[in-house]
């Protein structure tokens, strides 16, 4: 995020590079595109997911770049913007949840590793469709209440204390968690208040074996698509053609090999000016 409005957004995009270095030391550009959320905030979104088992580098050459004008004064990037931001990715973990088959399938590095039965949201409490990601908010025990959902009907009040193995997906309250009271419907029909109900051992596996950024894709859940603002996975629910319109260059960064250079799953914001 920049400290002032940027008028020459194309210059910013041209001076930011996103690369991935795999375990063999091969450096490639990450296919994706920058998108402007407002006049000061730009985010890089990969076309699909961040590459697994890689070092991701976001290299800024914005120092001394002309980023626009404020009146008669040119806005120029400070020398502090000549830097590289890096982070590591682990195994590629993509989880697919199908509200029609009542199944969760876990793919690790492209290979199907686990199939778990689930139960999703009931009528009027449908689980949202689309892309979500595992958050850093995990709790071995969590208390769920009707008040947290805004339920005011006296006949529908509840407090469910110490529910085990809770993995948050969205800030608005969707979790994957064990549901010992719901074993009769897990794998057979949907009946939750929007969370993904699982057998306790299965929920613990998700809790223990996923990390923030791992991708969870929901289909046939009958709820609305996850809003772009609803968690770090939300931006992937913007159709790609519409995301490109948020780019000043209106084009994607290609997947290209780098001859030289050094080297699941949250979009990265740019440095400030």
C-alpha cells in the first residue's frame, strides 16, 4: 500500500516482478496479474495458486520510478523501495469439498491423498461456494453460540462448548470442525449452520496437516460465492477476466524461465511509497 494516490499505475506494475524458485534452483515468473483495489493499494494474484515447495520473491524496482504527478510535482519512488520481499511455500495442498457428494478430497502436490465425509450448511444456512484458504486461526477447542450468528428466536438458542479441532476459513465464521452430535448426517446430508462438520479424527487431520494459505474449494454447497473481502482467499473468486480489468496493463505476467537470478496461499500487497 502506498502513502499517496498513484496516477501512473502502469509504471508500478512494470517495476514489480514476482518469481518462484523451486527446489532445483529453477527461477520462473509466477503467472498472474496485479490488481488495484483503490488508488493506493495494489495486490498480485496468481492465475491459479502459488507454486508449491518454492521461494517466492517480489522484487521492487520502484526507486526513482516516476509514479505520476501531483499538480506540477512528479511523484518519484523513494530509494527504500529498491528491495525484495520473500516467503516460502510448502507442499501444494488443494482441498475440494462437494456439497452434493458430501465429500472432502485432499490433494497434495497434485496427488489425491485423503477422502473425508462431511456435512455442510442446512437450508437457510448454506455454506458458501468458491475459494477459501486455511487461516492462521486454529483452536483445539471452540465454543459456538447462536448469539454469534445473530439468532434471536428463543426456541433456537444454543451454546456448544469445547467443540474440538477448529480450523477457520473466513472472518465471517466458517470453520472446519469436528461435530460429534452430527455423526448420523456426516457423509449423508447437510445440516450445519454453515460450517463444515466432520468426524473428530478427520477434523483433527485437517487441523494438524494444513497450514495458513492452503486452498479449500467448495462446490455445490448452495450458498453464495465467497465475497472478495471475506478472507485472504476471497480475491480468487473474482473471475479472471474481471481481475485483469483491475490491472493498469490489463495483462497477465507470463510463466517464463529466468536465465539468471536467485530464488498455499495469500495474495501479496505491494510496498508503500
